[in-house]
């Protein structure tokens, strides 16, 4: 069953398809990714802590899913974490983790679901990529940050192979609108021989 969900992940044709996919997958999602050794949440959390080791810094965990990212953020030292996800069943799973200060749902078609400047630190762990969130999500999150704000995120191998994702990142860097503080290629889903880049961007 988990193989079917993984396969279907990259076949979504619209945001609504993606949301419906994760709504169905919510109950077994963690078992599926655990079987494959899901490593990206821990890697992103450690990278973010290395650049902003402040336990009381409020973090928006965008696309928090079932809360694995929140658990990873908490495990490295962050204590004030708000989760945000458009999928109700995922949020129910996240609530059970007891690592979030608050959990926020939003309409997947809302072009600006985050109030500008509300958070100086945002994570999007395993979120921006094929089968999850479109390339322009990077713009949405960067625009929501204030000057000097940090965005911690990842691109898996599928996203790295898609020019529409890498070009968005390069646009921000080439324009001087963001500085790359951290980049590391490493394990994502080792059981599927898939890797990911982890990034920390600072908005200039």
C-alpha cells in the first residue's frame, strides 16, 4: 500500500489532487516514510539550529503534515513551533504529537496564507517539490518573511531534476534578494535511494 501512495505522489495534476492524496495517506503516512528511513526532517532541523540556535524563536512549520517536521525541530531545541497545513487529516495526526503551540489550516488556493512578517523563521521540510507544493511556494514563503528572516527547506531528487524548482531558488540568489547560508546534499529516503538538498536562505 505504501508503494502505491509513493507512486501516486508524483502523479498529482493539481493542488486539489495533491490535497486529496495526502488526506487519504494521512493515517499510514508515517509508517510509509519510516520504512524508507525518512532523513530530511532531522537534517533540516539541525541546519536551522546551526544558524539560529534560539529556543524561543517562533517557527512556522509550513506544510507540517503529520508533524514529523515539528518533532525534528523540537528535538534540536526549538520550543515555539506553529504548524500549518491544508490537509485536515494530516493536522489531526500532527495534533497528537504535542509539539506545536498551534496548528493552522488554510485553503490550498489562497495565494497569501501567511501574514507578512508574522514569523522571522519558516521551515518547509519535504514540502516544496513535485507531488507536494509547486515552485512558486518558495516565492510565497520568502515574501512572507521580514528582512533577515530565515527559510529552511529541502528539494528532493525529483525537485532537483525539475528546472522550474531550481530556477526559482537561483532567481532569489541571483537577484541578491536572498543569501544562501547553508546547502547540503544528503539522505532523504534511503530505502528508495533518494536524496535531497537542504537549504537555509536569509532574506536580504
